[in-house]
C-alpha cells in the first residue's frame, strides 16, 4: 500500500526502530527491496534522488514504482531524496511521490528555513510529506569530518518547529558513499537532538556503518536510515559472480533481485522494522 512518511515514521519514533529508505532506480532493485519488505513484514521507503535522475527520470521510475507500491502487502513510501530544485520536487509531487526531501543544507540557516517551509506548504497540499536537512552530510572524500557542519541540537528543534517538516536529516558524522575509514558518530549529539526535536530524525550515509552503529542510532533517536551503496554494490556483485560466457542480462536478473533482497533483509532486521507493517 502506498503511504506517506507520517504513516511509518511516527510509529518508528515512538517504538525506537528505524525504517529504511532504499533507492530503487530500476526494476531489479525495486523487486528485491519490496520482496524483502514483504518477507520481513516491514514498512519500507523506496524511490530515487535528484542526482540519480540521469539513470532513470521521475516519470520512468514513477511508472513502475507507484503500481508496485500500491500492490505491496506492506506500507510503502515513495520518496524523492535530496531534491535540489523546486522544479524537480514539484514534478515528483505531480507524478505521485508521497514524500520529498528538499535539501537546502548548504544555504544559510534562515534561507534553509524559508525555502523548506514554503515546500512544506506545497507538499502538504498534495497530501505528501517533507524531509529537511540541517547540518550537512557530505561526500566521503576524506577520513576527517568538519565539526562545523554537524547539526546543532538547539537549531534542530527551532528548525523543525519553524519549517513544519515531517522528518529531519541530521549530521552526526556520517558521509555519503563508501567509507574510506571508520566513521566516528557523535551519539551524544544525536541524543540531545532527539530529546528536544519533535520531528522523526533521519540518518543519511548509512551504507558501511557497523551493526553497532546502527543499533546505537536507532536506540537514540533515528527513525529513518538511508541506504543505497550497500544494495547497489550487492546488485553489481551478483552480476559479476554469476556471469559466464553466453549469459545475457535476462540470465542474471533473478540473481540480482535475490542479492538485493538478502542485503535489504539484513538491514530491516538490524533496524528493527520487521513485523512492524
């Protein structure tokens, strides 16, 4: 069934588990993720991001993801992640996405609030939910993190209140992409943010964290975890490991779906979203 963030994250926040967002830019990724969600009886968030649109446009992904979400036996949120332009975000809303993220994290604090608050009003008119970001989760280009880009707890509470966001991505030491060294997460900062912020919190840059990292985050306030690299790499490895001369792509598609399903199930069990649908 197709739902919005509020229909899955409010319960996750209350009961201290997390729902995974898994970017699903093609049919094999989508089939693997949704099969995992149904087998584990887990709510799930699928979709794409603005940076991934060269792979498949919003129209292309919505054409297969919306029917799949509606036909699923578990709650499925269709989310447009890291939307950078109002144009693309409103396009996603018109296509039928039930949730969007407006990433204004590189703007000034006040501009971030103004732009995201305006988008909240637009998205809510569509019956959709909005995720904002405060602080900045950057690319994994070095082994060190700049403390100045971490989310400040007092600002997080103010930001959530003034924008009306339905979820808030926070920066506590994670990075996008594959980690070049072990990340150092500021769990104390996360605790402080969660204690004073009403909106469910989101962890970006989840692929590559340890099981203990995930447990610490979900226990201390994270309600949504973004995963792409882990399932993306699982899909690629399935192709490499199962290819032999004479094979076509149709000979590999079921292997890809199964690999994505297994990797997704691992995350769902780790996040504690299983049997929550």
